[in-house]
C-alpha cells in the first residue's frame, strides 16, 4: 500500500508551514518520514544543502529536528520531567554521573521552568503522565519538542486536545518559536487556526500534495475545496 | 506511582509512595503473616535460627527475582532462569573439579565461569528478543530447554560435586556467627539492583521501554541494545544464583530448579511489578520473595500441611495481578 505518492515539500527557514488534508491524507505519515521514524521507499530529504541518508529519530534529533507526534509518544508510567528528558537525561556531576546516576532534582527544576515559561499548568511534576488529562499530556509533548528544537519542529495536531486558552498559548508559542528562527510544520484540522498562524499552507489529498497557498491569499472555502478535491477537478 | 499526588516535597512524595505504592499492601500482608505465625508459635517461629532459615531459603530466589524485575518492567518475561542457573552451576562445578584444589583462585575461576555462562545465555535471549523480534515467552522457553539439555549432556545427568570446601564454608557459614553469608550477598545484590533501577539512566530507560517501547525509540533510546543488556543482566544473575546454590549445597542440584522461573516471576508480580511493563520496584520483589518463604516455613511450624502454601501463593498472585489491572484501568485512558 502507498500512503504517500508525490509529495514535494519545502520548508524555509523561520517559516510556519501548515499541512492540511482530510483524515488519511498522509499528513502523519509524511511527518514520520521526515522525522526519521519511517523509511520511505523512494524520495529524497535535503537539509541545509545536504542530502540525508538513512534517517533515524536519533539522527533527526541530532540535526535539531523535533516532533510532536499525533500519538504523543510519551512513556505513560513516567513523570512529565522524565518524559521531557527521555533519551537525554541529565546526570549528576562527578563520579556518580559517570556511573549513570540521574540528576532528578535538576531535571525536575528545569521541567518546572519550562512548563512555567510555556504557560502550561502542570498539577504536579511527579505524577505519572498516565494520570494527566489529555490536554496536559499534549502539553508535555509540545514542551518537549519546544525545549529541544533548534531548526525544525513538526507538530502533528498539537492542539487537538487543548482548551481555548491552552490552544492560544501553543499558537502564540509557535509564532514565538518561528520568530526565534526555527521552522514549524503545523498539522491541524482547524482551518481558522491554520489561517491565523501559518505563513504557507500545503494541502495533501490521498497521499499527494494537491495545492499550496500563501496563508494571506486564501480563505477557508478555497482550502476546503482543495482538500476535498473539488478544486483540482474544477481546474482539470 | 500511579495515584494523583498533591505536593512535590520529598517527604510528601515518600509518604505518598508508601500509602499508595503498589508494594505497600503486600508489605502489610508480609508483616501480618509474620505476626500471625509469631503469635501462634512464638518460640519456634520468632527465633533467630528460624528467621535465618527463612532468609537463606529466600536468598537464591531473591537474586533471580532482581533480574526478573528488570525483565518484567520492560514488559518481557524470562522463563529460562532456572535452567541457566543449573547450566552455570554445572559449568562452574566441572571447571573447579578440573582445576582441583581448594584455593580461592579455583573458586574465583568457578565464579567467573558461572557468570560468563549466564551472560552467554542472556545475550542470546536478548538478541533473539530485540533483533529477531521473537516474543520473549518463546525465546526463553526455547533457551529453558536448551540450557537444561546442555547441563544434562555435560554431566550425563549425574550431579557434579566438585565444589571446594572453602566455597561450601561460605555457602553454609555465618558472618559474625550470626548472619549467613548467602543472605548478605543476596541482600547486596538486591540493594545494588534497586539503586540502579531507581536512580540511574539504565533504570529510567528500563521503565521507559516497558511503558512505551516506540516512544522510547523515538526519544533516541537505543531500545535493542537496552533489551539485550536487560536479558543479559537477568541471566548473569541466574548464573550467579547457580554459583550461590553450589556454595550452599556443594552439588549442582540439576533436578531442583524446574519451578525457579515461575517462583521468581510470582515473587516479582506479587511485589507489585506490572506484567504489562513500566511499573515495579526491587523492594516489592524482596517482599514478594519473602511471602512464599514465610508461608512455607510458618505453615510447617504451626502444624498445618505445607501443601497449603502453593494454594495461598496462587491466590495472592491472582489478586496481585487483578489489582494491577484495576489500577491501570482506573488511571489510564
Ligand atoms: N507505513 C505505512 N505504509 C503504508 N501506508 C501507511 C503506513 N502508515 C500509515 N499508512 C496509511 O496511510 C494513510 C495515511 O495515514 P496518515 O496517518 O498519514 O493520515 P493523516 O493525514 O495523518 O490523517 P489524520 O488526519 O486522520 O491524522 C492511512 O490510510 C494509513 O492507513
Ligand atoms: Mg494524522
């Protein structure tokens, strides 16, 4: 089965690109390919003028690429701070650190700071993520990506479980991240949200990229027509 | 810790862990059992020699339980530990027999051989689980048969007895004439295993893999390598347990370990470690090891048939897993 066939996506520096499309259009699959989780059968990925070879999440991370996955990819039994630092744990200074002892106090403190700066309301930093609400969990995943990204952040429906205020916080954050020079790829089914946040909008349908708009030049109707196929048929 | 904490201070965290932690109720059961048997037959049960007996009986199982805790927290299982114990004991005994003598050098080589034999099986288990993606139940069922088979081939089915007298002295002796060396050694293994699990990156990754293997992989944890290490650890500890068992009995006891795997798994699960992975502690496992040991001993002392022990353990095991599922359904969406 082919989930993607003929997608050509360019992400400029410090730009917010929105990916929209119906359920099953291939948005999540595209993000997984670009963040190294899935290997594509064909196609090329270029990053800062270099063609990337075999991709892995670790390699993508090394390039400064972070991802908020649609399924969040959190270790549910671990605390928010353990998740924030998963795979890059801070160790104690000195001999203990060399033996692999974790510096939980420092990680907890930094996680607290991060949640505070991002305006995330975390009831406690020690509960297992399994006990958090859906929105709080999403906030943990978003915070993790924001903490570590230096070049690109992929966000697969980062606001799907968030309340009105938290959604606004995350969208503001996305703009702030962009202003700090990091590119953001935002996937969302909420078209007003997309129009209001993105610089450019790419439309995926049945695994193909069918349209591309500057956010300033397009409205909801036109986007909807592109997503459902009415637009391409009209043009054909 | 699954429940909703209300505060972040260290003392509160400890209190909370105690009140809501999965191993708390099982610790209460253990204390209850000890109290009950003490009340019924104080002189016989609550005596130093008797506690010493219980602890020695539990010590080899505790060493196996520490390894099993790691494996089960990764959402895996290791059925091969009893056979690996026997295999490592056989290799070690044969080697010490061949070298001969009663020196510490011989004993050290025997120890190294048992650890290496354990490590080899664990590495095989780990590679088959992590790289070949064969379910751990099947992999370790296979190596269970293989390790025991090789042990029988090596010995022709006759227990090896080439155990140096000095080693037997350690296996049956007491430090300061009071505390059995075996108990001290097992306790050290448990403390070290508990600290590594709770406080190091190795432990953190163990929990993460059991919670959500794909998430750990995406977060850059080298999942395959970690699984290989965890299975290697469990089998190396089984090899060490084989050496301890040699020290205790001065023979390989080939036929005596068919149920070790299930006893270790039962102890781990009774101690609050989740078969679904991601949750568990070594403290819990230690308690889980002592409940069967106390029951076995206490039932005999109060004059009940010891046949009630497996019935009681089976019941506790089922309740433990039921509670674990209940906790998970309550606190997970
Ligand atoms: N590795 C894969 N190989 C081939 N097909 C896949 C693969 N993974 C997913 N698919 C299929 O690709 C299609 C697109 O799925 P994807 O999750 O990318 O959609 P989406 O655009 O993110 O949808 P949604 O809005 O529902 O999240 C689905 O039909 C899915 O079954
Ligand atoms: Mg999707």
